[in-house]
């Protein structure tokens, strides 16, 4: 084992999680990262005394984090229970009071956030989504008393999906059609294959409540009108383990993972973009088109070659195959197949700092601000791929929890607006002009609608990213923000696999492969991929 080497392309949450696991398995692991710092989509932007997490800000299932920090060299613990009793029993969970277990607390401080989200409707009313059963029912009663009975039925149905889909099947790698067919009867019985919005609409008459209990897949790149109802389990994942925040921002958690990886003997290299994955025949020669092919390492844009026994991509799925692997070596993941895949929406994200003096800011840490339309707007973004006059947004104000992220007397915030990716009609959008115009509209909206009164005068810093950033900087195909869209035909077996079908000893990890997007899912993806590698190397 001492001589086995692994190279991981990309230092996102999935790549770092797998890097820690491979080091614990005895591999000598190198992570190569295009950017000048770690995180990938979770990169950190610092400017004028402000600290902005550029990507993920919602942390759930903190025991996944605790499990990673508990690993040691030679002790991979891949065979233990994925959900030990201590994290399922409310009386024993480490998520009560503080979020960090003893190993996590050595590296980073994680705290619970309440409410999970404040959801604002276009009429000025709001719903605090906090997981509290009494408060939730009180708010439902205030909005639509007739929906209380429907909520009870929704709650029971979502719980059943959570128990089967997450607790029992969450770590299943669907590598064959037979593995998918084996669970289909259960999914049909749970009504988990209809679309989530249709599923939610069965239980709620109120449009507001249909939106409250279906919006969450947007945070992982899914269209509530198209994702299967199995994603109702997100509701129970959050209810079970809460929503959490790493003090210092998500970037502090990324740095903690880097520290753990390096303590285990791993190496991370920045400013090291990969130009190709090196592929040979098993004997080291040139592979034939229909013969066996083996990944042997990577070549950087500088020309340097890094040999390895295992190559893993934490990069974009489409980019990995189309830009890093010669088409001659791909019989399964052809360019045509990859282009026919439907990709998640993209994002406009505005990072801004503003003066907080004499400001009564009635916001929460996580805020969902819904526009006047829901279904129509989703269709514009995902299907028609047009930029609408109206918009919805996720407004993140971390300085309400951690003031250290901004200079004294200021707040740091970001607001995220879903927009079309650059496929189809979305390719005609010129973000060099559309971006600044939409930024101005969004900031004026927050000011004029009273979410941040006087924002335009208080503003001291702003910057933003568009689909161009995802495409050009993050090497994300058509500027997608979350990989393949998590619709039924791209879920489980139908989602790209963590073990390459084309090339031996090539693996993938992260949001683009199974089980999907979101910080807990990419950490699950890392464990799934680690198990496949252990199986292939007979560890």
C-alpha cells in the first residue's frame, strides 16, 4: 500500500473529503487545484475587510463532518455504520446545543442556525422554517387552516421517503440497472417518483405552502417541477440534524479539511490546472479503441506529468470527459451522450458589504425571497432558458451570526439569483451586459422593498459572478452551477457513476455523480467512491 499513489483533480468538498479518506486508506494522495486556494465552488473571496463564501453556505448532517475528522492513517473505517445510533437518537445527537463533535471541534467551530430559513412571499408575509413542530403548525394554521391535516399526511410521507431513501439507500452506489430496478417497487409505493411539486400539491391547497415545502431542491440545482419526490427527504434531513454554520464561514470548514488532509500526509497543489488525464493500455502502451484502458495520472497545463495508480475527478462531469479525455478512449461517455444530458441552472451571485449603523435589519441568516411567480419563473429558468423581469433569490447574511466577516459597523452578504445556464436559448444571453443590469435591479429591489433599507446609499463594496464564471473559471459545462440536473432520468443509476465505465482506475466524486449535489451529498459521494476504490484494490 505504501507505494500506491492517488491524484484528485479539484479541491471542492467532494475532493477534499475523498482525499482525507484515501490518506486514511494508505494512499499517498495529491490534490491538484486550478485556483490559487482550496474549495472549488466553495472558494472564498476577500476584499476591503469583508470575507465572502462564494458558494455553499448551508451545512447539514454534521456527523458526516465529524466522521471525516475522526479518521486516521490506516484506519479508514469504511465498514462502520453510516448512521450510528448516536446521530439518530435525539437524546444523544451531537447536534444538540452545538454542532461539533469532539473531533470536529479540534478544527472548526460549527453552530446551529435558527430558523433554518426565513421564506418571504411577494406580498410581504413570511414563513420561518425552523423544524419546530408546534411553531410550524401554528404558521400553517395562520396561512391556511385547511392545510393542517394535509401537513400531517405530508410529514408522514416525507418521513417514510427519508427513512428509505436516505437512511437505508443513501450510500448505495447504483452501478447496474438491476440495482435500480430492485428498489423501484419501494419508490413507487412511497410515491417518490412523481415530481416534487406535484407530490407537495397533493397535500397542500395553499400556493404559499406548496412553495415552502418544495423550494429546497433549488439549493442543489434541481427544478421542483421536475425533480422526483424522493427529494422530499431534504425536509426530514434538515428536521433531523438541523442547519449549521461554520464560524469564519464555509471557507473555515474548507481550510479545516485541508489541515486534516495535510496532517494525514497528503499534499495539495494550487495554480495547477489539469490539461489531460493520461490513459494507456494495461501494459503501458497505446490503447486500442475497444481494448482495456487504464488511467495512469494527469498532465498539467504547464506540461508536468503527475503519475498515479488512481485518478479521481472532483471537477465538472462533462468537462472531465470531454476536455480531459481523448474521445478515442470513451465508448460510453461520448460527446453526444454528454451534450444530451440536462444540466442544472446557473447563477448570478452578488457579494456585497454595507454600513450597518442605525439600521434595523429584520432579516435572518438564511433568507429565501420569492418573486410573484413560482411555476412560471421555474419554467423560464430551466425549460425556456430566458431571463425574466421577475426573480427569486436566496439572501445570505452571515454577519448576523459571525460579525468577524465584515469590518466593525458593517454587514457582509451575498444574494444568489437562479438564472438559465448557457445551453439552448441561454447561449444567446450576453452576461457582460445582462449581469451588471440584473445586479442593479436586485440591489434596488432589496433597498426599495425594505429588506435592506437604504442599501444603495449604504453600499461600500460589491462584486458578482455570472454563468461566465462557472464556465470559464470553474470549467463547468454550459456554465451549470450544480452538475447534471437531478431529475428522475438523471437520478441514482441514471446519474453519472462514481467509477468510470470507460477507463479503469478512473473515478469521479462530487455533485456531478451519485448521489448528487449539496454538501452532505458530496461527502456521501466521497465515501461511496472510497468504497469502490477499496473494492477494486481489494483493500
